[in-house]
C-alpha cells in the first residue's frame, strides 16, 4: 500500500522561474544535471533531474526538464498503518519563451506519472519590462488535471482540477538592492485526499484503544500566498537575502515562512548559508485522534495538515570551472548543497512508542537533503 | 469568489497602469549603474533546477504552497 499525497503538480514556474530581471532578454542557454537524495523519517527518495535551455534565433528559447523520484518508504504513517513500499515518479516538462520587444511570453506543458497517479499541467505566462527595465511584471496562469487511482482497486479512479493565478513583480530598488514579490492564488476542485490514508478514532472495543477509518477531505480548496524577497549587494562583493511568505487557505491553514541567506564568493568558489523558518496552524478538520467514528463531516490525519514548526539549515558550495570557455561551452559550475530539515509536530503523535492512547509524544522529523549538480552555459 | 479573485489579480496592474498614466517615469537606477545587480551572486534564482527540487521537498511536507516565484510538483511521497 502506498502513502502519498496527491499534491500540487505545478511546475508552472519551474520553467519560467522568477520574473527575469530584464524582461527583454531571453534566459541564457544552459544545461543542468542534478542528483538529489532525501533521507529521513524512514523515507529515502533519490533520482536525477536534467534541465536544458537553448535559444533558437534571437526571439525564441526552448526548455525541457526530466525529473525522477525513486521512493523507498517506511515512514511513520506507513509503519503504523500499512507496509513499506517502493515507487517511482517520472516528471517531464517542455516549454518555450517568445521574446517580442519588452515582452516575453512563455508556455509549458508538464506530465507527472506514478503507477497510481497521473497529472498534467498547462501553463502560460507573460513578462513585461517597464520603466527603463527597473520593473518586470509577470502574469501567469496554469491549469492542472490530476487522475488519482488505487493500486489495489482497478475500478477506483478519481479526478481533480487545479488552477493557478500568479502575479509576480521584480523591482530594482537601488544599484545595490533588488526585490521580488509574488502573489499566487490556487483553486482545487475534485478528489483532494489521499486514497490510502486513514484517520484514527477512539474505539474502546479495540484492545489497542483506537481504530482507523478513511480520511475525508472537502472537494474544494482555495489558497492565497504572498511572498516577498529582497537581495542586497554588500560592499565587499557578497550578497544577503531576506524572504517572507504569508499563506492562508479555505481549509483553515495559516502559515508564515521566513528565510535569510548569505552568499560569499572566494576565488572560483561561491559559498552560501541559509536558514529557513516555517510555522503553520492546523486545518479545521485535522485531528490526531477523533473522539469516535465519523465524528466530523470532514476528517484528516495527514501530518502536513497539523500544527508544526519546520526549520531548514542549508550549506552550499559552488566551484566555477572552464571560466575561459572550452569548445562550445562558455563556463561551468559544480555545486553541492546540503539541507538539514527539522520538523517538530505539535499535535501529530508518534504511535510507535506504545504510550497511552492520546498521550503519545509528538512526532519529530529529522531529514538530510543532498543535491549534487553540474551546470554548463553555452 | 471569482470576482474577488480577478479583482485581486488585476489590482496591481491597474495601479501600475495608473502610475504610468501620470507621465513617463525616469529610471532612477541608470543602465550603467546596474553592474552590481548583474553580478551572478545577485540572482534571485541562480539555479532553477535546484530551486524547483527543494520547493518540491518543502511543498510535499508543508501545508503552504505557491507565492515563491517558482514551484515544484508531484506527489508528497510521505
């Protein structure tokens, strides 16, 4: 039995990314070959991600991404209610940017496949440079269509539609300061919960004191996120960046994200350190232990919907090579990134401890995330 | 709800359009003064493939989504 969330398949801006600093220039031709590894909480996920971007003529740029997750899971959810599993997710994206005057138009298509989940998304965005290219405004729309299946029931097929509306603004403030702001509203409609996941409720007839039943989520969700970033050039050639994001949705989740990072070049090396702090309140229909079966209209016990604090510590080292070019390659970098992710759950309990029902200690996730990638510009 | 949503999205555009109607805005940072901003260390997103990946990692484990200028995707794989 598999445990996964039918999550967002956006990639809307994986290909378009942040609004370009200068809207009337197409992104550089580049290729990135990345290996990623997530290891924590009994879950190991690794695989490659390859991104290639190439201009054709002066006004068109193509981009393609191939991404794989190889999942081996014995997570806290799996060990308490199911059996460990392995799974593979394959995501493919293609996109195109078209530059005309100060305007860049982008389209992209993404497909994500698992044995019991398919998602397709179609994105369109327009970026416009204004005020002597001090300002770049980006409008984006994306439509996602999900198909959710069950590996143990061939007749189970559910659908969900998702629409993204995004407005991004990149603003040069001074000769040392650049800021970015992004407002994104996402609406979901359809089958939004995980078909395998269960909630637990008090059941005195069960010797362990509780039983499980299927989760039941609302069929709609609308969320709004507002994010702002500011990056400042320090006098001795280094950069410091601050970020903040506010998030709220119709499920009652409210969160704040803050981050600060520092980038310091040293010869051919560039080092970056970053700290990210995330807090969220729980969804209205979340409970770790419901008082009885079908106690509420909607119910969920996904720890992602619970109240928690997440902290992330990052170290990154990049080394530039071929700085004078070699053949058709202009330059290259090799990069190593390590992220330490710590999540302290407030009301998601660790049932593996064998403590009294409802008095189990809160669960804590401690994960290491590794990225090794090489980039070429040509 | 839809009308509110559309209004929210259009508001910044209308504001900017209003600003531009007041007359041409002179760039207060001239092109020749943008050498520091053009330094690779000043990029808001220097490694898109890496950014998309780590945002996917966060998105799969947190309730929040979007608003960061780029987004990952796919299953949460909890």
